[in-house]
C-alpha cells in the first residue's frame, strides 16, 4: 500500500505510486505544481510501469492541465527514470541543470547512485541498470542554470543551484506559495548520502544548506519523506549533524584511525552491508573537506593524519 494522493495546497499536489524499488525506507516524491491550466512535475519517480501509470492517471484525471515541464532535481534514477515516458505521453519538456546531463546520459558509468548493489545481487543489479537506461532517455530539452525562473500559469519557479549531493543538484523555490522543493538536498527524515569529488562535495553541500536558509520559506517539499513546515530549523539540524560528524572524523584521525574504512565501525556501528559503500564515500567526503580546510592531510594511499 502507499499513501493517498495529497493536495498539499490547491496549487501543489503529491502524486505517489507503489514502491517500485528499495532505495531506503522512503519512496521518491513526485510533485505537481499547477496554476492557470498549466502544470509542472518536480521529478518523475521510477520508470517502472506501475509508477508511470500512477502519475499519468493522475494527470489524465485533470484534462484541463497542460503539463509544460518535468523539472529534474538531479540525475539519480529514482528521481529521473520515469521522465521520458511521461514526456512522451504529455508532450512536455524535461529540464535540468547542465552539470547533471552527462551523468544522466552515461548510464554505464560508475557514478554513485542512491543505492549500492552487493556483488551477489545480480537480479537487483540488472534492474538498476534498466532504471539507469531509462533515465538516460530523459535527456533534457532545456538546460537551466541558477536563478532561471520557469513560468507555470501565474506561478514562478526559481531554480536554485545547490551542489553537494550531486554537482548539478537543484532546488525549486515557488515564491507564491513560499514553498521550497529540495530534491535530495534536504530530506523530510534522516540524511542524504554525500560522495567525495567529483560526484559530490561536502563543503558545497553545507554552503547549499546555508543558502537555502536565506529563502522566505513556509514549506519544504523534499525528494523523500513528508513536507516540513519549520524549514529553517530542519536545515539547521542538517547542518549541525554534518558538523558533529566532521568533529567525530577529526577525533578518530587523532586516535590513529587513519583511513575511512577504519572509521566505519565506530561511526556506523550497526551498518547494513548494502549501504557500506555509500557510508564509506560519506566519510571520504568529510575527509576531503577537512583536507581542503587544512585540518588533515594524506599520509599515504587512503591514509590520513592531522595537519600541523
């Protein structure tokens, strides 16, 4: 079962679908922004038949709404693999940041997704490859940079470039509703994985969260999880968590745990092996930021020590 379709406000709807694939405890959110007979989807969800059907049925029940855009917050397949089928059915345009397009198209690359496949899970690996192939078909019609505004009826959707989770991640600020669509930059529950450069960047991620605090926002609509009303508090909570983790990494380096792998057991004592590669990249992302800050330095391949 999945939660009922939500009218969050008369101009913002959530269009859920049955969970197509496990990417954690929360399925990806797909939102419809609608006004004056026009609409835009924020992300597309999965490309399996059930997911696409659920979204198309919702749109077909609203024949007065002409879908103009699918705005992809980033390239990961749980947010993008349904986009091409929805474009074919509706005639809309797919839009995304140009830094995401290369990763979207290169579906056979080793760019990290939001799920890692254990070596013995061949069936899951094949399904992920299919989703990534579908995502690659969603090549954008329009590239959008920071500050661009898309018009939907009388609404203005402002593109906010928020690198960190991926380098071309964007959020969308809907000024008329004081609503912020955050993709995987800020979730409704828990935290999102950050990879080290070139696929992600912890320093830029923290800067992105700080920037989002500056928007006049009454409602945060994340890429996974429920809407958040106390937006500044949630963003500060995410920032504080990262700083606490950074301090923990520094203490572990000082205690002689010189590699990211050596730190894993302490930082994540009950780690599900399915997310171990993701957790390892997260620690590496913290170490990369600390090196950039001049607080640690490399002491060999994959080894670190305090600087100075």
